[in-house]
C-alpha cells in the first residue's frame, strides 16, 4: 500500500508544547481524553507533559501512561537528575515509555539564560542522557535552539549524547528562525558529521514564528529526518508548532512529490481537532489548512459551480478523508445561480428559468446588505408574495411567467 515510500514517525506534542501556549492549559481529565483520541488518530508517540512542572501535570502524565497502552508515551525533562527522575516516575507504568531530555546549545541561551559554558552544557547533556538510559531504553535528546547554535558545537553535543545512549536526536527550531533550504543543510550536515548517527533516529521540532514550521519539517524529512514533532491545530508556544494535520495531509495528497507515509488514520484528524478546540475553548482560525471551518467552504459563484460539477475542481482532498462534514456551500454576494438553485431545491423549492432569475435578483439584493444569506432568509424570499397554496416542494418554474 505504501510501496516505495518511507515511513515517518509522528510524535505529537499537543499535550506538552501545545499545552504550554497561552490559553491552552488542560486539566488532567481533559489531557487523558485527548490522549485517547491521539491514540485513535494513530500517532506513534505522545508527549504527555512535563512532570516536574507541577503536581497536576505529573499526575496527568502518570494517568496517561497507565491508560494509553497502544503507543509510546514520552515525558519531558531538563538535563538534571531531579527532572529526569520525576519524568521517569511519571511514565514508568507506560507500555512503551520514553524520556525526552533537553538543553539549549546556542550561545545566546548558554550565556544569558543558563549562564554556563559550552563544555558544561555538553557535560550536563551527556550526564542526563546517561542517567535517563539507566532508567529507560528509549531516550530522546533535544539541543534547544539548535538552529541558532554553532554547527560544530551542535555536532559535538550530539556525538556525546549518542555515546551516552540517546536513541532519538531531536533538532528543534525553537524560535522558528530557520528556512527550508537552510534547515535541510543542517540535517544533512548532522548526518554527515556526527559519529554514531546511524544508531539514532533523527527528529525535527519546528516552531511557526515565520509561518515556515511545516515547510521546514518537510525539508528536514527530505534530508533524512524520520520523526516529526507536531501538534493538533498547530498550537504551541507563541505562533505554534508545525501542524500535524498539514504534515500528514501533505504526504497523503502528494505522494508523488513527498514519497513518505505516516500511520495516522486521516479520518480521525477532524474529530481530534474538534475535541482539542472544545477542551481549550478556541477553534483554529477559519482559514486554517485542513481543519479551519472554511477549509472546505465555497462562496464564489465560479468556485461553487465548479465544486458542484466536480469537487476536484477546487478541492485537492475530500472533507471525508479528514473526517470533516461534507463541503459547505456558503451563500453570499459572490454566489451564482447554480448554488442558489441547488440550495433552494434542498430546501424543497426547486426553481429554474425566469423564476430562478427573479429569486436570484432578490437574493443578491439581500446579500449586498447582509454578509451571508441563511436558509431562513432564502425561505423568506421564496415564500414572499406566494399564494397560500404555494407549498415547499412545488415547482414555481412553470408558474413563473405569471409573476
Ligand atoms: O521548542 C523547543 O525547543 C522545545 C524543546 C523542549 C524540544 O520545545
Ligand atoms: Zn517547542
């Protein structure tokens, strides 16, 4: 089924990086509900939280680890013994636990945030990974702010953590600073230069500050990354993380250009997006790719005519393929007669010919005054001036001449 295509692991961090964004915090029970949906969605790994950050998050991660058995459950930890141990306690009951430990490697973070030297950071990173490996077979390391780190130093740190036992090396574009061709070169350089790299999986974690998170992620896959970190609806720190639905559907819709696949069941994308929106009480922006409420909506007359004739005219994927309700024809001042006639017929008022022209004129006058014309408005137009005998279901086409 995926002949000639390479599998990519999906690491969902909605419950950790996503939850860290303003207005997105979740209660333990809500995190558990979403974790179950993520399992149903078919992601490979979920990052359930950052256990040292609060007792509530520790408990949430612990509960998810015990409950969600079909996929890997990761917990985040800084590179110190307290964090690593706490992360392990939270996930020790998981069927397949992973400790994810991170430390910044850029000079700006080392100097101003951590106030340690490059050598000290390298030692902390290797030490934390070694400790994590004593507890857990599956250890991921992230050099935070990797894309603004000195490449030679970054490679040295990666080599040290591989030697200490890291099994996944995640390269974060923490501040959404890189661009696709540059990120591709960074991943290629890591592959070429880091000793022992073949023993580890390369992962990427892109933020969206320049709106390039998904493009950077796809560029990294071309360079050899085999795990992508992402979130539902693209939520996450500041402008968010790479959106899971966009990465997955890009591969799904364009296997010719992107010969990769994931284990995601695409028809669970919309339910996951809606569940998240319900939990955090805000929806993705209306024009958000794949999951925005306008992603499958059409208002312009030419587009409506095209979609009604054949959805492929203006839709590169079906709403059903992502579990969304069917496409939405929105009636407004840009709509044409085809869409209007179809909606009238659906409401039980089939019209055509002169009658259609007449209703269309009244509809456009109303649409100029109102943004959208709803079914109630249409029913008002259709029934206005009709004799009492005129009931929905009766065609006016034949009697239009008498109007
Ligand atoms: O953006 C980032 O660098 C992170 C790390 C913890 C992976 O979220
Ligand atoms: Zn992040």
